[in-house]
């Protein structure tokens, strides 16, 4: 059976902690947008929900990295990677909702810069 290196485990643990903190920031952004007169409370709520999802998935990833540190199995590592994929999907959804809150000229300029 293959084992995941200690260096990879430490990087995964650090990344999971960073994602947990980013989820908190996304949730707080969503909460603040709900009280902003310029944006839809529905968009703010969606962003808040994404932030909560990011936090939950990041906590699962963090728990899996603790388990990974104990046995170093590739199966647990794959589970942790899947949590990161789920987090990225929630982050993309939050970003799309946030873009909807931007004034139209800013939205158009941002999308053209990415092409």
C-alpha cells in the first residue's frame, strides 16, 4: 500500500486551515451584503450559504488530514482532495453570485479581462 509523505500531509493540513478561514470570510461577506441597500439579500444569503458550505467542507478536510497523519493512506488523501474539490465548487458559486452584485460596467470589464 502506498503512503502519503509527511510533507504532503503537512501541506494538506495547512491548506485545510486556510480554506476554513476563507470560508469564514465568504460567510461574513454574504452576511454584510444582506444588509447592503445596493444588493439583493438573496445574493447575500447565497454567498453566506456558500461560505458555510466552504467551512463545513474545510472542517471535513481538516479532520481527514488528521486521520491522514495517523495512517498516511492514499484512500484518505483522496477523500481529502474530494473535499477540496467541493470547496472550490462552492467558492466558484459564491464568486458568481458576488459578480452579480457588481455594477454592470465592472462586470463587463472583469469578464473581458479573463478572456
